[in-house]
């Protein structure tokens, strides 16, 4: 039975396993989510890894390290393999890769370097139609679409962003605004052009109720199991 809204797990099943790991991704898949969001950064040696923050506590930018120096982190390739193997492709959830780009890191990886290495791993380890890309850095998404117009991108809209019109002009299938940045006229404009809204990050029943009432089509949550159970009551 089709759900009332699309359920997207935030950083995997991040409240049941360590976030941004193979373990949390597989947990989310077993729960039965529609898609799984992960944070991906590219190390100095070109290895895409799962890591949310731009810096290691007190040790500088994560992207200034090599895999040998941070070998405890999960690899994007491992996540893609883990989703491909235990679950038939027709039933596996979409993987939503958040492309992280640090504007404040003057000597960090370029957008081109990030895309080259992430797309190479995806092409090698996954069915590309099962992967989408999101980012707060709209420039990296523009570059991705320029190079690979067949890719699906999801612009992230921060709680302070006011320029919805630019994002709506892209006419993407989805946009992902903060739950703190949802206005009825914006939602109406999106729905009028068949752009769906994947709101983030909603973790409580009152929030889920509000989002369903105002008509969002997808919810990103740290509690996917609970959200799925809640939707069964609707």
C-alpha cells in the first residue's frame, strides 16, 4: 500500500545505529524506508566517505586527511555494496547522497573533484537510477546537472533561505526545505509545477501531523521506524 508521504531516513537509522555508517543504512533498509540520506565528503586522496561535520574535533578539516589516516569511517562504496547485495533492486530504497562542500576551506577539494570521485564510485557500485543527490551548495548541483543532466538533484533549502523562486525555476522533482522554512505560498507554487517537498528534519508526531496537513510529500526524519508506524494510523 502506498504511504501518505515518502519516508526518508536521516543519516541512516541514526537513532538505532551509529549515524552515517553501513550499520545505520542497513537498519533503515530493513525498517522499510523509501529512501536513505547520507552525508558524503571526499578525502584528499579522492575517497568518498560518510561524515557530517566539516572538521574533526580539534584536528582540522576532514577532507585534508587520507583514508589511511581516518580508516575508521564508512566508505560510500561499502554503503552502495551493502544495499545492493541483501535487498533485491526492485525493493531497495533510494540512496540520497548529500554532497558536502566547505566554502570556508580555501584549499579543500573543488566541486569538480568531489563530483568526479563520487560519481565514479556510484557508477562502479550501484544502479545509478537508485541514487539522488542533494546539497546546500547549489553550485555543485548546477555543475552536476551541467555534466550529467540525467541525474536527479534535490536542492536543500536552509531555514534562513528566502530565494525559493530560484530553486523552483529549476523545476526539479523534489526540493528539501527546513521544517522552519515552509510557507503556504511557496508550497502552492511548488505543487502548481509538480515539484514535491521533502521537508527536514521532523522527529515528532506534532511535526509530522503539521507537515501532512500543509501538504508536503516527503519527510526526512531521525525516527523512520516511528514515522512509518504513525503513518499506518492515518
